[in-house]
C-alpha cells in the first residue's frame, strides 16, 4: 500500500494553489495533477473537456474540481495556515482526495468548470459507467460530512421599450427589469422560520441596460440565479417566475436539481469512521449552495457524500485560507473511508 508523507502532500497543495486555475483555464493545474499521479505509478490523462482522469478500483470514485473563482490572494504559509485562492474551494479537498486515491488505489477525477456550468461533471457522467460510490470533494470541515445541496436555476431576463424622453412617466426597459425582479423576490420569499436549505432564494448576478445603439429603444438584461430546495423542481420555478413577465422574455440555462443523501449510506458511514479514528465527532451538513454532487446524484444511483478540509465560510472570500493540520487529518479520514468502501 502506497503512503504519501505529509510534506509531499502539502507541497502538492502549495504548488496547485500557486497555479492559477480560474474556471475555464485549468490546464496548468490539470497537468501538475497528472504528473503527481504518474510520479506515484498511476496512469492519468486529461480528457476532451480538460478533466483529469485516473481510473483504478471503481468501488469508489474520489472527485473534486480543478477550478477556482477569480481573485488573487498572495500565497503564503503562516503559523501552519496556507493562504491563497482555492486553498479552501476546492484545491484543498482536491489534493486530499488525489492523495487518498493514490494511497488506496481507487479511481479519481479532477473536473473542470464547477464554478460556472459544471461542464466537467456533466461530461464525466456521460462518458463513463457509474462507480460503486462517490466521495465528492468540497470544504465541509475535516470533521463534517455534507449530505445535501440545493439545486440551481439560472436565467436571463431581457426586455426592450421604445425610447422616450426621461421626463415622461411610462417605464423604460430598465424599470421593467427592476419591477420584474422585485416581483420575483416577493413571490419566492419564504417565512422567516423556514430553514435556508428549504427555501427558494433568488439573486441577481449581473445587470446591463441603456439606450440602444440606434437611439430608438431602451434595452435591459438581468442575469439571475434561483436556488432550488428539495421538494421543488426547476420546471415549477420556471412556471412561477414566467407568470411574472408582463413584457420581455426569459432565457433559461440548464438547471441542476437539488440532492439529499441518506446519512446511513456506506459513504457517510465510512467518512464517520475516519473522523472518529482522528478523534473527531462527526456532524452532517446541508448546504444552501450547489455542487457537482448534484450532477452525480441526478445521473448515478449510487451512494455518495461530499467531504473535504476547510471552512466553507471562506469560499470565494478575500481571506481564503486553510489550516494545514486539518488538511493532514482529512487525508487520513479519506483513506479510512475509501478502504472501507473497497472492502465492502
């Protein structure tokens, strides 16, 4: 059985955090990860969409994403803490899973574009047979296991109105878009006592508008995201929000459904055992965001859970950082869980 010492694992982590891998530009990160597998006697390749594929024992697939959001944070290690973009989301989990895959001889995939359209995960489920189980890598904290995520529905509302003098009362396209968005927020609002995981929430992410180039109309476009809790479908949300359109139209992206896994499944059980072996008390999480586990659960009827070192409150943050001692513990947890799944 291969064992990778802590110094080697930490060096790989620092290398990858120092390697820019903003979503859509993960190539250098993928090449470094392939080299790591090859250095330890494992075959690995970069597939058609840029995913790193290192097939082995398919009793479990260890997988995380290669990409990060934009934002430069000087990479440094201070008092046992690694600072840098991606250290938490999700290069820390990615490297922990890669090390555990080498140590346990299990399958691995590092996927692209999780932060944008999950193109890597979508390609993976279309291009291979389901594994026996999945451990997806995202920050949960070394002693917690994520079992649920809300889904996501993205869309763009577009509207145009004839240009009129701004002193007149008729609403222009920008006002129409603002009124539509106010109606969306009011319609999906949940009672305050409703847990966030069970709410539909709506967020505008970009807006553009103004007088068209020909001067004859005013145009507006509003990009938005709606989070989908279990028990709600994208089709239902599209219908609800679509009824609020008085003028203009909405172009919808491909939705990602919500997921809620059982805490009694063998993946969660193996992770709990690994956490206890490290003197931790495991807890279970339901997250308000969306991950590639949603894509895997929609396509593969196999047990799965999400796990990885790092405080998810630091996802995308300007002070993103990872405690390296928790990174070391997470590798040990993953080793125990993967070995348990192989033995089943």
